[in-house]
C-alpha cells in the first residue's frame, strides 16, 4: 500500500545540516495500523509529510499502490492525495470563516464529490461527539472540539489511508479513547490504512505495529 525506499530529507538550521529523514525504508500493508513514536524533533512529522506527498524528499521514493508519487506531475499528485489520503494535522487548521459542517465537507469540494455529502458530514460529526455543533464556527469551539472537527474532516472522502500527526494531542482521556476506538472501527470495517505519529505509548500499543523514529532514522518494530 505505502512503501518508502531510501527516503531522505535534510534541513539547514543554524549553519548545520539536520537529517529529518535518513534513508528510511518502511512498508505499510493495506489495512494495517502503524504507529510511529519518538521524541520531538526526531523526524516523525517530516516522515508523515513525505509519505503524504506534502514535502518533496531529497532522495528516495514513496510508492502508493505501486505508484511513485514524486514522479507525478503536481496536478496528478494533488488528485492522488485528494482521492486516497486523509490528513489529520498536528493543529486543527480549520477555516475560521466556514462553519463546522462546511469545514468537514471542504476536502470533497476538490474532488469528484460524494452522494449525500451533508448527511455523511453530519454522521461523522456525530461520531466525534459534535452533532450539535454543525452550525458553529471554529472560534466558538474549544481546542479539543476543533481537533475533533479536523478528525471528521479527514474521513469525509472515505480515504484508503489516514495519516495522523498527534491526532489526540489536546483531547481529554475519555475523548481520546473514543477517537482511537473510531480509528480501530474504521480500520476493521473498511480496511482503512493508518499511519499514526504519537508520543502516547498507550495509543501506540493499540496499533498493529509500532516503529521508533530517532534522529531521522526509523528503527525496527518494538
């Protein structure tokens, strides 16, 4: 499903060259749920961005269903991201001028669209406990509620892959459990593939496989 081959990415900071990803090799099977753990600055977010076609690597390949995504034209890469990938970013990144419902629907405006889009969006909001907030605006929500809207948004197009960067970082324990249960249910019922970056070892332990990122190097499963 997703394969990284000798994937590398460096940045310059303070006159030094930092390896955010250092010859990373990983293969995530369809329907697998994988956690990537590691300290801040270890390269986890960069890896997710490379796998999702958001950051171009210095070298190496990312294959999704056998397609080398970085060999695609920008328009084709955008289409692939929209069709196959759902992103949950470290920050909610909601559009402040759009309602909660419109924020959830937003990714579908760039694709072929969905039948009963509004109904699907409302169902997703109910699954994250925000059925009564559909007509609210982001400024009227708490940080945790905004995060739940972003999670619902990631599922709106029924993507084959969810790439999640600290998806429960600002949620209380009860909501965190509900969200992880939602992930597991979608994974089991729809064979959706998950790559989850997290500091939380308890969350990582609920996935099929856990990997460790340190100084840009991805270690074997723990």
